[in-house]
C-alpha cells in the first residue's frame, strides 16, 4: 500500500484497497493550511471522487464546498498554500505532462506551471520559509534521489542529491525553523528489519533508527513543539488487523505507541483537525466513508461521515 499512498493514488489505488497556536509551530501550520479551506486554523475533511473528478470539502464551520478539479488517472493530489494567504489551495501535479495545476484561494484564479517529468514524485512544501508552498519533485535515477525545488521566494531553483533510489521521502520541518528539510526513510534488508531516517536540516545531518522497513511514513507535529516528529504506521498481518502508530516525539525523544485503524479498510489522514497545534491520530474508512479522529491530548473521538467507498481522502497526500 506504500507506493499507492505516496501519490494521490490513481485508479490502481482503488483496486488494491481491500484555541490559539504558538507562532513557532511552523511544521504543523504548513500541513494544516494545506487542508484548511476557511482559514480558521483547523484542517477540514476533504475527499476526491474519481468518478466525477470533484473535491468535496466539509469545513469545520459546517460549510460544504464542491469543485471539479484534476483527472483521476493522471494526477497526484498536491494541496498547499501556494499563494500564502493562510488558506489551502486546490492543487494537483499531472505526471503525464509534469504540470502543477491549482486554484489559488486568494483570488480564486487558476494557474499552472511546469515542474517535473513523468516518473517523478511531487513533494511540494515550504522549503524557503516564506509561508508559501514551493513546487518540488523527487527524481530517482542511476541509484540516487535528486530533489528539484522551485523557490516561491526567489523564483530560482535548487537541485540537491539526497537519498538513494530505494528510499522513501519523509519531508518535514524537523528543526522548527519554518523551512521544510530534506529527509528520507531507508528500509532495511527485510520487511521487519529496522528502518533508518536520514534528515538534513539547515545546521545538522541526523540519523535515526526507527520503525521497520514496511512501515508507512506519517510525519506530523504530534507534541506541538513546532517541529516535525518522526512517525510511522505499521499495518497488521491480515486485513482485519489493527494499524499501530509509532511516534518519536522531538520534545523529549520518547516514543508513543497507539493503535488506531484497521489494515484492510483504513487510510491514515493525520492532521490538526481541532486547531490545538498538535497532530491528531486519524483514519478514513473506505467501507463506510467516515473519518475517525482521536485527539491524544483530551482523549476525544470524532466520527465524521464524509465520502463514499472508493473516494480518496486528500489528507493521505502526506503519507510516504
């Protein structure tokens, strides 16, 4: 399921699928804004429906937004705040032509830019710290991974070699400086062998042994300290087995383990849905079209009906 979740899924995915925040919380703000349709500081429930190519958003205020955008068989969901207005923009990256298509929320204008080529993986994030999502792709060739980043701050591009072709991207703001860092998860020699995270920040190169090779990377700011925490989800041995989440908190380097979700039916959609500055454990269940969200701070559980079987929860774009 990892390779499917790395992008927006395409049609093959569905065949395989059986409060005020401290201003330092850059990591959480960036990912939350990508799914915040009404700029209230909370991620909103959004699904993409392949049968009609429409985005369906249920805002935290109870509003509903429906917008046809993208093509199911060619596009990857790449939501973000590309215009820097604090609200998420609808965006896709089309593998067949290497174009980024988006609707800027500020002026409701359509725009597109060419950045990438077939076979790349889109990794749009705010790499320059200007509050805007930057277009970026990862290209795997000749055994190495190369990151191509177009800066919205300078309008220049950066090319960096980081990782090997068999690594999985694990972008995040691991040092809390407001800029996303290059990071990868490297699998071990077997599915249950230890995985290794390599993180390049502005001032350090860090290596963490964490999780197993087959674990899915699910970054987020789980402890609310403004830094991305290394986190993974482990699928069970059968479709009815539980999903197990492992989070290494950057605030104290301790690990949290939590069971939430079912292997054969659920997709992880972690984000900050209540605006408390901390990532929530969350899944979307394909069999009933519901979001199940657990807040680890207060223990609250929310169940929200939004979507139908074979939809795609857009929040899964940040899974690798």
